[in-house]
């Protein structure tokens, strides 16, 4: 417990210092860089698995607070962009699988699970159930996530809302605590039902139900959001601790090559979304980037783009890949089984 508190203190101190230095996206990047420096200095760091649950819960409630009754009309309007994203996912997985399988000469299972854009928890579950080594797969996903967390906030800094907006939206703390309590229960139920991104999805729909049924107006305090960004940056940095250096050297080239392919593919589709559908470039990038749903939504929620658009596309990506992964896994496992039978 003491190690966790110390790690959080380092992250929060890094975020606070970054705000004083006027760095871009200070609470996210400042916390991450401070913890990485602590790791490099040999400091032992640790974050509980519950930190991801907290982030997902908060983002689910935050997204729901910004959704109005016209969401159905929005989904109808976004049908073309969602179809385009699904086409992108198919092309991306095929390209990455071919790269990892035939260029890097990894096994079919490792190549497929490393190719899935995001969905790390589901990917790790598949790897564990199949008796595979999860370290290479986790490393590939960590490199991708680490780059996205670092590069996007640097290119598109997370900004603070105007003082006028803060003064007009005074939060009701008791109401927020009650909503977060109900959202926690909804997220827990969704996780028990094994719904993809369960805590975020459950919290989102529970909060939406409360909001529309009771006519609630929710205003999330900015300092709460700053704290969540610091926890997110800290948790991402902690994942980089204790890396196996021989495995890192053997895997990093393939991981960086796959990252480049993913960025080029998603970037091209985001440009199509930007020019073809008149979507702001940052909004298109956040909606189509592979992985890190909490990070993408957090950045969207703190900038001048529509966080509901980003969250909707990211959630659809998670759902599509969760349903497609079992089928793809059976397809790549079948040739290996047949080869063993022939031999």
C-alpha cells in the first residue's frame, strides 16, 4: 500500500510541476514522465489493477454527462463513419498479422493477438486460455499504447476549460457521489456479464439511464478530471517497469514496425474522415486510433472535439474486435492443428 501511495505521489507531483512549467497536457504527461524518471532511478513503483477500473468508471460517467437526448440521431448520422472504421479494422488486422507472421516470423497466435488494435484485457485472456506466453503480446500492445499516450497529447495538448465555463457549472457533489455509486454498481454488473469494456460501458449506460429518467444535470469538477489524468499517466508508466531486456530487444523492432503500419493506416483513414466527412482532424484521429480507449476519450474530453463521437467509435471498435477475435483465433489455430495432425 505504501508503494502505491508513493507512486501516486510521484505522479501527482509530476503533473503539478508540469502545470507550473506550462508543459502540454501537464497532468497526463507530467505524471507519466515523473514516474518513468523514478523507474530509471531504481525506485520501486506499483499501481493496483483497480486504477484502470477507476479511470473507466470516471470516463463512463463523464461521457454520459455530455450526451443529450439526440444521441440516436447522432448514431444515424455517424453510420457511414462507423462502417468506414470497421473496414479500417479489417485492413489493419490483416496487414499487421501478415507483418508479424511473415516478416517477423512469429507464431500465428502471437501474430494475431499482437495485431488486435486495443482490447488488451480480452487479448490477454485469449493468450492465457491458449497457454501462450503473454509477455511478447503485452509488450507490443504496451509500445503502441505508450506511443499514443505520449505523442497525441504532445501534438494536441489537453487544455483547461475557460474560467467562465467553470463558474457557470457548479457541481452538486452529493448528486455526483450518488451517480458514481450507481455507475459503479452498473459497471460491476457489466463486468460480471463479460461485456467488453465492462466498467466503462456499464457506468456509461447506468448514468445515461439516471440522467434521462430523472432529468439530472451533471457537472464534473475539473480538478477531479486532472486527478484521473494523473492516475492514467502514472498507470501507463508503471506498465513499463520491469521489462525483460532480452525480450525487449528481440521484440522491439517488430513492435515499432507494427506501430508504424498501424499509425499510417489509421492516419490515412482519419484523413478520409477529415476531408470526406468534414470531421476535425483531431476528432478523426482520436476516433480511429488503435487502442487506449481511456486515453483517447480523456484527450477528447479535454479538447474542443466531440467526446461522444470519439467514445462511440472507440466502443464500437472494442465490440467489433471482441466478437471477431474468437473467429479469427480459430482460423489461425486450425492450420497449426492440421499441420500437427499431418505430421
